C-alpha cells in the first residue's frame, strides 16, 4: 500500500516537472553569443582589472569577482534582448560596462 502511494506521488511530481519544462525555451550558444561574450569579457576586464601591466597579466576573471558563467548568461541576455532576473549583484558590475535589462524580484525590507 505504501508503495502505491509513493509511486502515485512520483508520477504526480514527474507530471508537474514535465509541465514546467514545456514552458521553457533554451537559447543556444552560437557564434554570435561567443562574440558578444568575448567583447563583454574584454570590457569587464578593462574596467575592473589592475592597470599595472604585470598585475594585469596575472589576473583572471574570478579574481575580479565575476564568474565566466555569469558572462555567458549576460551574453545570451544581450544577444536575445532578454531581461535577466537575478539577485546576483555581480550582474550589476557587468551591466555597468555593457547595458542590458536587469531586474531583481527579491523584496527588500524598508529601512
């Protein structure tokens, strides 16, 4: 009897997940995305990396506090003119060098 109840719950959960996934669109990474990503990475690096050439050569994106995946996500949003919804404040730094639509749906308590 317990097995049936668990099996029924699994099937209901699976149906919910399938229904949710039907509403998603996956944006492919293509040559245009890669070009936007490269330009975006250069802009971010120019803005936030040390100005000293020796230090600059030893600096990578993670040391600047911006992840490579965040740059890819921003590149997709820019390419397809999407509004990126996130609470990750690193995207504000990316947006400062390349404007794109960015929103946070996290409610802040009034001070």
